[in-house]
């Protein structure tokens, strides 16, 4: 029996050495990061530039770019980028190409994302889903395709920030479908680029306190949508459903959201610098202990638990 224990301990030790192998280089290269106005992207950009990277930070707004530039050293460069606008993506790709030259682009981090409206799917419109997919999925795909020749030239690293909810659709709206789709794109791209020496990693954060999980920004649009619903739909849910739904949402956000964004940026940096980057990272205790294990359970168990947690509509089946 002790031989089994010794074997497990030895395998764990070997994995730890493999995982923490000295960096493969890249700190003297260029890395392009989207979504640097706030949150993970902003923190990663500042962290990497302090460690000697040539950081190219894409921001959506001039205010976000100016604030980042004021805090960073002169070595960090910013550009305005709307990932849903093909002409903006093309301009950014040309700008990156002019800076990296024949060396190519060592790292690309697709971090830009939005949550969109989060709530029962019946309350939403097709445009609500399209808006989220345009940013989280098609935006990341567009940026990747535009910069892929530069990445291949440098035999670099591509890191896509998805979500642990890209494995388990626990909420309605476009967010989960957009992250599921980005996971699929990342998997297929990793296999496409294997023989070109480009490594592709996926970072699936749990719940963290960022602009996307700010309660007023999540609740106010949903309140407006609830008020606009036809009376027949509102009656089927009942007058108590919406306030109960918000209470559950607030409780989950309060209990699950972590304020330590470095858990995510540590994974992003490892994916860029480790000699043997992981295929997937799941930062956050809720990702590791709750959402990831739940994604492997039979669907009927997960459905039953979520149905118990969420409020019941007035017109529910007993």
C-alpha cells in the first residue's frame, strides 16, 4: 500500500517540477493584451511592464488608456481598440506589426469581455445575446486571426480568458454561450498551431470582483427589462419572483466573488512565461471546488441543485 502512496507523491513532485520549470523566455518580447481599461487586463499590463516586458495594451476608452498610461512606465504603449469593429482590429494589427517587426509577437492575451444581461432567457432578446457574442467570442476570434501571422513568426503564446461558466451554464443570457464558444475555438486552434510551436492556453476564472460583477451594473438593466416584459409573462413568474431572484444573485456574488485579482493574473503570467504552460487554468476557490466538479456531475443533479437555489415562478409545475 505504501508503494502506491510513494508513487502518488513522486508523480505530484514531478508534476510540480514540470509546472514550475524556468521560463522559456519572452520577457524581452512583445505581448498584446485586450481589455486593459480595468480588471485583469489592466493589472496584467502593469505587472508585466514592471518585469521588463514590452506591453502593448488595448483599451476601449480614451479615459481607460490615459489612466493606464499615467500609472505605467514609458515602456508601456496603449491603443484604442473596439474588438467588435473589424477596421479597429485591422488598425491595431498593423500598429502591432509595425512595432514588433520581424521578431513577431510573443504573447497575445484575449481578455476583453462583457457580461451583458444576466437573467432568465425568456426575458431577453436576440440582440442581447448578439451583443455579448460579438465581444466575447467573435471579438476574440477576430483579434486572434489578425495577429496570428505575428504570433506564428515568434512561436509565441496565445491566452484566451474564458470563464468557469464556459463549462457549466449556471445563468441565462449570452455570457455562458459566448464563453462555451470561445473554449471550443481555443481547443481547435491549439491543435491547429501545435506543429507551428504556438502554445494556446485557456484561463477560466471563477467569480471575481470586477466591473462585470458590479451589482448595480448587473441589476439595473435587468430591472428595466423586467418592467418591459408583457404582463402575461410577468404574471407567470409572479410579483415575488424578481426581488427573490435579485436577493439570490446578491448573496451568491457576495459569498463567491473574490477580490484578489492576482489569482487570475498569476495564471495569465504563467501561461505566457512557463516552459510548459498548462492547457487550462481555473483560478478561484469556487472554480476549483464548486463549478469545475459540478461540470462533471450528471446533469439532473446540477439541475436539481440550481432549481432549489433559485426562486420558483408562480406558475411552476408542482
